[in-house]
């Protein structure tokens, strides 16, 4: 392999990329745009749920109970309604996602020691949001019940309210969230989106770049030249690896400074692992370009082989541990899962090579296999 030939092909490819404005836009504008669109568009946080109230008691205790929801950051109070029928209409039109109905004699029954059933209506169209909302309601209701019982014990036994609370809840739970202390899904989503964007764009550009030469016939100049297979592939694909590395750095800056996600790991380790990953994804584009003959076919096939594994089998939206055994096995067949672990570990957990060496090794093997297959499948004398 002669370096001067590789450099000549690299120079030619850079000129082709810079000359084509559409291709240049795909290379540098689309990755950042995808990060912005999906970063702000995907959120697993369930907050500010609009809700309405039907208070049929209008007592001091009913107002105290309702204010626990009104003052919570998880709910957005939309006002009182006059009837259950009005609640049904608001829920059906999606004007509210949650409603509370306080029955008559709420305070009277509680003060007399009789149980009361306060009804909660939750929009269950989206099960995840409904399940989370249910958890909020149960937690607020349990806190209210605990304070009522503590007040009763305090009055009966002549102890202060704090002692009453300790008697009601003899076993306390102290929650401590590790790694993502503010429990912001944006931090996790934005970090994992680096994997998503770098899984899509490098193969897309690589496949189009190689297939474009097939369509316009310039590939025959390579066939007729003394350039070897290895020289052509290295010279042709190095610019796309370089573009992917630049995009990786831009995405890293966006996640840290735009989405405010903390980076706790080793920058050098993350950079090296990311370079291995983009070499891997560029190899996917190389294989696609050797299989198809038109740019349209290259785009369609790239979308299929990159978006499906990066969304379903990477841990971006569904944890791998929550999948069925068959799904977990399939996830281990794609590089997206390994790089997602590396990205989340580097950003949020602050771990490095000592814990993630297995993921880096898997990506290295994947890249070596893809590039070897690309080398073996590329022939300077095309088959008819």
C-alpha cells in the first residue's frame, strides 16, 4: 500500500464532499439537527400533568388534601369543575390527563373516624404515563393518611407530632439516586442520542459516497488504475471517518453545554471508544455500498440496517434487561448496545476502560469483521 495513492484518493473525496452542498449539509447540519429534534422531543419525565378538581365537600380538610396535588410539580392545576360529566368531556378532549373527585362529607367522615373514598381518574391512553401518574397519586395520598394518623396518635397519647409520625412510620425509607441525581431523562436520552446519530449518519454518507461513483461511472477510473483494493478503501472511507469524528465532538459539546448533562468520565477513553465506534458504523455503510447499485437503494437499506437496531436494541428507549431472552440475544448482535453502555457510563457514571473494556473489545471486533468483509467483497474487476 502506497501512502501517496491513499492521499490522492482522500484529497479527491474531500473535494467531492465540499463541492456538493447537499452532501455537505447531510454531513454536518443533519447530525446536529437530529440531536436537537430528538433531544428536546423525547422525554420520559412525567411532570406538569394537567388536572381538574370536583370538590363536593369544600371543607378545610378537602382543600388541604387537594393542595398537595396543586402544589406538586408533577401536576398542573387547571381549575374546578361543576360535574362528573364535565370531567368526562375534558378527559376525552385531552384537555386534562387526571381528575380528582372529593365526595360530600369528606371532612365530617374523617373527623368521625369513618373511611372516605376520594376518586382519581387517570387518562390511560399512554400506559407508562398513566402508571407513573398512579404512583404520584398513591404517594401523595399515603402522605396525607400518614399525617392524619400521626395527628390522631399525637392527640390520644399526648406526644408531639414528630413522635406521632415516627410511630406511624417506624421504618423509614431514604432514597438516594446514584449517577443521575436529579433524575432527568433528558440527560440519559441526549447522551444515548450520540449513539443514535453516529449509527445513522456515517453509514448513510459512506454508502452514498461509494454508490455515487458507481452511478456516474467514475468508479471505472479506479478499476482501470493501479490503485489496490486496500488503497482505494482506506482513501475513500477515511474522509467519512473524519466527518464522523467531527460530528462526535459537536454532539458531545451539545450534550454537555446545551442539554447540561454532566460528563464524569475520562475524555480520552470516550474519544478513543467513539473513534472505534464510527469506524465500525462506517464499515456498515461500506457493506451496504457493495451490495446495492443505486443511491436510492443505498438510502433505503441504510435506514433499515441502522435505525431499527439503534432504536429497538440499544437501550435507548427500552432497557436491555427488560427484554425477553430472544431480544437480549439480538441486542448483543448489534454495536449500538455496546456504545450506549460506553456513552452512559462515561457521562453519568464516570467509569472507564476498567469497567467498559469488554464493550470496547466488542466494537473493535465488530469493526474488524466489517472492514475485512468489505475488503473481501470489493473487486476491482466488477462482476457482470
